[in-house]
C-alpha cells in the first residue's frame, strides 16, 4: 500500500483527532511532541495501563491482547497515512511493549514500574540484535510492532534475572 498523495510528515493534533486509527497510532496525541515521542508515549501508555491493571488484571490482559490484535493495523495505517514507515510519533507499539513488560513484572509497585520504563526504553532505543534486525527487515505494521515486543521481552528477562538473583 502506498502513502496517500496528501501524506503529512508532521501531523497535528487536529489531524489525528479526525482519524481514530491515527489517534490510537499517535498515542492519544502523546507521539506528537518533537523531542522524545517514544519516551512520552511509553509514559502515557503506563499511565493509562497501570490503573486498569490495579483495578482488574483480566481487563488489563484484554487490553494488551487488543493492542496486539489491532496494533499492526493501527501502526501500519498510521505510517501509510503520513507516508513515513515507523514515524517516531507512532507510539502504539510503545504502548503494547510496555504493557507486556508491566504484565510480566514479579510484583506491581513503583520500583518495578520504574524498572519496566527504564529497561523497555533502553532496549527500544539501543535496539540490540534481534530488535535491530526486526526493525530493519520486517515491513509494515508488523515490523513497527515487532521490534517493541522484542524489546519488551529483553526487559522482562533482565527484570526477572535481577529478581531471582541471576544478575
């Protein structure tokens, strides 16, 4: 699928609010900031998710599974509409990634949430193999989502290694 002729490289809030897919893709607008949209998107994702998890774990799992099911479409369609593959402002993938880390924490609390945030962002930014491979070789919405899910898995492994004394 090619980008529409009216593709916009720097969407505005007024633009994304008219398209539900773009509104989700740009993390309710959190991905629109110029510096660090992935970091802000991750933080907003956590602020949305943690209260849901504390209220009802099953609802949190449902939201996470929903994010995976629609994520490839949301990210891919958002990228297509603006004409930029994996635009930094598309942060739905950060939402899904950090939600996975939070669900897999040994316990819920400020220390682990902070660790989840830091480690997820570290791996998402540094992109060690195979995150870098997925980022460079898997196209479309699946590729946009996949590198963040792998980054989440790295964060989960490190957190559990620390928890169990393996590190």
